[in-house]
């Protein structure tokens, strides 16, 4: 099919079939006179999350491995005739546990996806092009006290966090060299309907399995903040619309509370499925190497923009469980 496109705003979403990408797509597709290019390798993302959008003429889906040099003439032809408005780089190895066992997983699927997509799009970026990057609280490491944007030194304990931090550095250099504005959003744990990994996803699989025991990673006392994906998307869109004079803009985003314990999530899920199982916790306070069992997230910088999250960690988890 030949695409009749000209002088339209192009939005690119990498990792479009994941939790955040699929939710973002449902919002961006409402915009007038736009083309949305979705990219995913479907290693974690699922086609079923975005299948209804594939019938929309505004949306064009490409299955591409971003950890390799990108060669795609169809995308190039679209970009030559239109304006590259926003790049939403969400693709990453979001399965942090797998990255702990494979040191190359995050190098390939987190850092290389960043450098490759930037280099591929470099000829088409303009002064008004905006790059939005989904980073993580994992870049900070195990910092005591409340984590703010100014917390340092950044000493990530997971390869995932290390490669997110490396990606932030690359995006900083890319923005300055190409005179574009970038937004780096450091997420807490994000939950919602289209889960592909994480505590709700993993525990649900174990609960509905035939095993009579429910083995939980860690001692269940790990307390972390969680935010619902719907509010994460609203937050990012709200922030990038605000006036920013700096090239690089970075924010901790998410609910500003003390979080919820894993053991409380376990009980909410057992209640949801109406299944009784003997729960076996580990003695470790961490679920895996690089897991940060406790942290408090400061969103004071975000709050100054006027945006506040309405759902706390408990309500975010409860809503996600109900949807899932």
C-alpha cells in the first residue's frame, strides 16, 4: 500500500506494543493530521495490545530490532515528506531480572536501542523536534533517604539501571549536538492493563499455576512506589507542553508516597483470583541481584510544574490488578 502522506507531524514510538507504548498510542492517535510510526521487536510487547490501532490510517507499525543498525526505506520516505515532531523512545530490556543473568541483555536492548534510533533519525531532527526518553529510578542505585533529581553519585546496582544511565548521557550529547530539546522521565514501577513483566505479571502466573505453593522472590518486605500507566502518560504529555528553556529536562515522575510492600500485593492478588496457596518467602530482602528493596521517591520538581498524581501506590496496584 502506498502511503499518501505530506506535511504532517510524525510521532515515533519505540516499544509501542509494551505497557507504556500501547497506552501512549491510544492517546496520540487522537491528534489531527499526524502519522504515528510504531516500532517493536515483540520480544516482550504483544501485538494484541495494539491490534485495534493497526486498522487506523494514522498508524504504521514496523517490526524492527533496534539493537542492530536500522535500515528501513519506508520510514525514511515518510520522514522525507513530513515533519518529525516527537520521538518517544520507550524500547528497552524492561525485564530487569533477565538482565541480571545476561550482562549483554541491557547493552543490546537498552543502550544500543537508544544510540541506534537516534543515529537513524538524526538527518530528520529539526529545532522543534522533541525527544522523550523513559528512564528509571534504577539509575540512582541504593541511595539512602528520599531520592531527588539531584541525588548523587549515580551508582546503579543493576545492568538495566547502568544502561538507562548510559542512555541518558547519550541523549544529552545528542540533544546538544543536534540542537533539539529532550525530556528524560525517571519512572518508578509502572503498572496497568497491558503488563508484560513485573510483580503483578509474575505473581499472577505463579498463582494460576498448578503448584500448590506460591514462592515469592525476596522476603515480602520490599516496599516500593508504584504508579498507574494512565497517570504516567498524562504526566509526560503535561510536562512537555510546559515552557522549558533548557535543552535537557529531567524529572522523577510518579506517586509521591512510601510505596506498598510485596506481601500486600501478594494478598491482593490471591483475593482477586480467589485462590488459596501456602506462601513461601525467601530470607533475602532483595528479589534478585540489583533489586533495590526500599526507596523513597521525591517528586517536588514535578509538583512545581503543577502536575500531581491522584492514585497512590496502593490504589495504582489495586486498579492494575482489577484491569489485569
